[in-house]
């Protein structure tokens, strides 16, 4: 397997304040862990381009894109909601975070790259068609999936979201679209308090209670996701890779560990090997305990590369 990591310098300049958990140091912690593990030397590093307006219009309304541009400040911080803020670099960071996933699609469809990790922020899975929220501005994974459907004519894409929060934005964008199978596991009841009711045949949500550990998480995934994912025969597997379900994470109350993130990654990689020529695109979402985040991403990429 060959892997690329796509990122952009602007992703470290988006800063919502010293007390905000979604902080630039997250990307540094991941970078440090990849250097320490030796993974950094085995992958190709690719610079993310900026997403285009046309690419964003597949998943967001024009009025929403205009609002984001209008809120973007020249100094200080400007709020999009209670916990999602923009500084003067946020717009550029958001454009490159979404652009990273566009680039990832080109890499797995055209190049000799099998798997891509988009090491980007702001995250994206809470961004709905019309609304920002939950630290997210543009829905990065959705922009990439929509691009793969349109530009490459793919007919079936699986999006597996294992962040501890429900991927309400991705569900909002793709629910009812039979070209996408969206699977989200999350702590419930918990922010954003959605996802507990069936909405469409192409959405398989797994709400799980606070305190859920690796054994219960794996059993739920085996029972609810693996059969339907195999039957769907995805031509591309995409991951909303959130690591805030780690036992050490201060944001939520799951008890997952590095081997659990490696396990769900193995399931995704094996699914892709069976149906998608091994193509997996992983996009960073949450993960707020810096050491746990670094170790978890290293375990995740080890699995994506097929190292065990
Ligand atoms: Zn999260």
C-alpha cells in the first residue's frame, strides 16, 4: 500500500483562542507522533490546494458560502456559532481543508496512491448544507465525496464516521442520496443531539451510551455496519476520522483505545480491498487530548498501510 498525507500550512493558522480545544497544536501533536513512529518517512507529503466555489456548491448553498466570506474578519475573532469562530486565517484554512480532500480524490483515482490521510483543520462533519457548527466551517469529507461522484462518475461511496459526535452535517448533505452510504457511530445523547432516529435508507447511525468501550463499539460495528457495507460494494471508502472517543479525551465519555481505532481502520481497509481497489481517504475530524490524538492517528495510519 502507498499512502499520502495531505495538509496545508494555513491549517495551523486558524486559531479560535487559547482556551479553545480545537487548537493548532493538534496538527503538531500528530506530526510529532508520525515522526516518532517513523511513519512520516514512509508516506508521500502533498500540499493541499484551495477548494473552488464550484466544488463547495455541490454540498453548500451559495448563500452559506457568501455568509462565511462576509463573516471572515480582518482582525480578531468573529463567531459563526457559540463554539465555531473565525480568525483572519480561518477562511484560507477552511478552503485548504476542503481542498485537501479534493486532492485526495485525485490522488487515489489517478496516481499510484492507495490511501490518503488529510491532516487538516477546521474539521468538517458538523457543517450542514446551510449551517456551520461544532468547530466546522465547510464539510470537507462531503466536498470530496461529491467531487468523486461528479468528476469521476463513481456510483457508490461509503463514508464511515467514527468520531464520538454524530456526523449531522454529512447526514444532512447526503441523506436520501443512494450513491452514498453514510455510517456514523457516536455518543448519545450528546452534542449535536441528532442521529437517534432513522431518516433514510442510506444512513446507518449507531448511537451508543456514555462509557462505551472497545468491546461494545466493535460488536455494534460488526452487527450494524459490516454486512450492509459489504453489500453496498463501495468504489471508494472515506473516513471521518475523529479520535475524541479515546478514553483520555476530555470532550466526551467513550473509552476507546488505540487498538480500537486500528480495528475500525482495518475493517475499512479490508472493505476497500474487496471492493474499491484499496482506495481509502481518511479525513481528520475531532480528537482533543494531544498525546492520545498523536498515538491514535499513528495507529490509524499503521492500519491503513497494512502494518500490524
Ligand atoms: Zn467530535
